[in-house]
């Protein structure tokens, strides 16, 4: 699942509907910028393009982009079967 | 004025405060910096009952009405009216807004010289730069970021004023409701809370000074409760880690933004004032 979080977007538990699995990956395709906020299991994370987070349990992910139009958050969430 | 100041002079009506601060290097603007971009000024040690009673009294107070028309993104003509490449936009709308501001000022003072009008324009544009950032982000109409409240002296939280070592203190309370957010912005502490009053007292001598610290003016935030999971405050490159009763501050020009992903309102006190030393 590829996601583009544009300025003004705020959403909680964005992967709640993803099917259960034994492994997941969260991959960022853009750099962190001032105004970005991503919480993974209630911990604020920072990233660069190609940063990968691995999970054995489906995480809760909250996202907000409060920066500017030139800096979307590009991310991808994968279920590994 | 140098070349950059001339550039600001020409375009200031349309400039983003964030971009101006970035160009003037009013903060480190280093994405890789690991410096903590806020600091705990002091801890106000009161029992949990004090804070809870204060919050209980606070939420009974009606939120302040704010003039947030500048959040509105004009729909007529050019809906995408601020071009992020050079931040130029619709002169007609910007000029009309300035004329309205000037008319309000004239009606309050009756007489105004052309020199004063020029000075007012510069100061107005400093405030306008913040509005431009909000417009640039496309914030929706009526988005007020958080509820603002002021309190009377019989509210238990007014005791906080005796704990803070500042002159000319102004205290407001901010309640950010679930899924509300504050867009990234940079404060000009010297024009916080009562900008029109303070603008008439403020006399920057250059455009660069318009975007510079006035030194003694500071802004602090006091947490009225521990932050709950999902209540996020970003100050520059740092996520604020603080607890109930902590009062934190920051260097001039640090961009900040907040969001409340939790199911509970987040209450803080917003303090502005002048340092004594």
C-alpha cells in the first residue's frame, strides 16, 4: 500500500484495515521535513528516503503533514506473507 | 539596504515567514541537527489536584472568538493563488486586506502621516507573512488550531502568574481537541497575543529587523497535564518530552507544530512576557 500524505492531511491508525500477517514493513520514500509527524505505536519517528521499519505485529501508525505543499510524506506499507 | 533586503522589500507582501527566517538564518535550519530545540525553563511543583481543578475550571470558560479570516483560501479567480515557487499571489486581495487594516488603524488614531503609514505597512507585512504560511498550507476555513481561553483572577490557574519571572506577562490557555493540529509556524513573540497593540509600540528600523528577535520578549508553554500517547509537540527537530508542571521555552525563530492523535483534549498555558535580566 503506497501512501502520499500531503500538507493538511491528518489520519490515525492508517493501516488498521490491512490483513493480519507475521511480518510487515514500513518504507519511506521521501525525507523527513519540518511539519511532518508520524507516530508508530505512539512513538514519534524520523526518517530519510529508504528508511525501513520492520514489524512482527501490525503497528498503529498515525500521520500528519503540517508543513508546506512542497514536501509530501511518501511512504509504503507492506504485508509480508 | 543590501540586495536581499531589496528583494524582501519588493516581495514581502507575498513572502512566507518560514522562508524569510530560513533565508535570514534566524535558526539553524539543519535537518540533521541533533540539538534539542526547546529547553525546560522551570518546573512548577503543585499537587495533581491543583492542575485538575484548574482544568475543570478552565473548560467551563467560553473559548475566545478569534479573527481567523486570514485562514480562508480565496476561491475566486485563482484558487491556487499562492505559488510556492516565489510566493507571489493575488496583489488585489493582499492590497485590499492592507487597506482594511490601515482603515481600522486610521479610525482608531484619526491622524496618520505618510511616514507612519509606511511604517505600519512594514509591520503589517510581518504579521501577514505568518498568514501567508497558513494560506500556503491550504488550511481550511474556520480552522482555529485549538481553543483559546483567558481566565479571571479567581481561577486557580491564575496562581501560575506568581511563579513566572517575567514582566508584562500575558497568559492564555490552549486546548487542542482530538485530531486537531497546529500547522508549522514561527512565532514573533513581540507581536504575540495582542499583535495590533504591540505593533503600534514596536519600531523596527529595517526590514531585516522586522523578522528579528526583540530580545526581551519570550514565549513559554506550561503543560497542565502529562502528555498522553498521541499528543505530539514538535519544536524544530525535537519532539517535546515534558511532564505536568514543566514550563518550556525555545530560541527565537524555532518552527513548531502540534497534533493531537489521542482521544482526549490537550491543555497547556501559553505565556508571553519580557525577561527581567
